[in-house]
C-alpha cells in the first residue's frame, strides 16, 4: 500500500534555531500534502496545505513566516520551524492523499529547549 | 460544539471483550475515516467508508449517513488493540478530526 514517510521522528533543538521536517510519499505522487500539529491528548489540528509548485495555504492563526513550507517535488514536502521557541514543542504529522484515501507519516516529536 | 464528536473519550476493557466506539458529526461529508494512533504517535488508517459497513479482521466499521453517525467495533479485543482511535470526516477536501478515544485492553 501507499506509504508516507516522515523524518526525523524525534528532534531536540535549542531555542532560536530552525528545524526542518521532511514528508515523502514513497510510491505515489502527491500534489497536495497536509501538515498537522497535535498537542498532548488533543486532536490533530491542520496547520497548512502544501501545494506542489506553489505557495502553501495556511490555516487561520498559523504564522507562515514561522512555519515555512516547501513542496518542491511531487513526492516531497518540508516544514521548517524557524526560530524555534519552547512553545513550538509539539507533535507534527504530515499526510497525503492517493485518490480519496489518506496516508499519514509517522510524526515528528519536536522538543525545543 | 465540535463538528466531530467521539464517545467515549476513554475506554478500558478486558481481553476478549467486544468494543464499540462511536462517532457523530454535524457537517456534510464525502467520506469518514477511522484511524489508529499508537503511543509512539504514528497514525494508521483503518477504514474509509461512505456508506454501509466494512470489515477487516476483528474490526468492523459502520456508517449511517442519514443519522450522521459511525461506529467502530472491535471483536475479541486484545492488549495490542490498545491505542487511540480517531474518527475523521472528509469535508470540502479537508479532514476534520474527532478528539479520539483512548482504549486500553488489559489481559
């Protein structure tokens, strides 16, 4: 079946640094990918929709300069958390669709110290 | 009120029990997804359905479009079924997620 791979699975970084998270569709092309954030014991919240070859669409309240999204190819989208702060610590997960079926990455647990 | 409501929020069961998790939604949908999230965080898609019933192994998912309700059933539950089960609906190409049901199955 289709697989979405996300890397890294865990990252610890210092405040003020930037962190890049990669999301790859391994056996299908994804013109659109989705980035979610999940706080402990809460549901997934859509941050942005990544569109191949064009600008991402951000949800209300998500800072586009803080969370940079690049979707340079049909199989790769990246989320860069810039100038990370402790409050950015969270679980980030990407998703892609093949037809109507949704596939999820393994998630990235970001800890900013 | 959330657009997707799940119940119960937490569920404990003894191994072998029959389990039901419910999902109600208030928006128009094209499909409904049942997802499983393990403690490590990774999410696996269990079912996508737009009508009727689907079965995969010990898992059964049903949906009633008129009543805007879906159920996920687990027969002969096992400790390895312990996870968070999330209902998500397809609404205008976006997924809207329920808050999840945390299931613990004890041996």
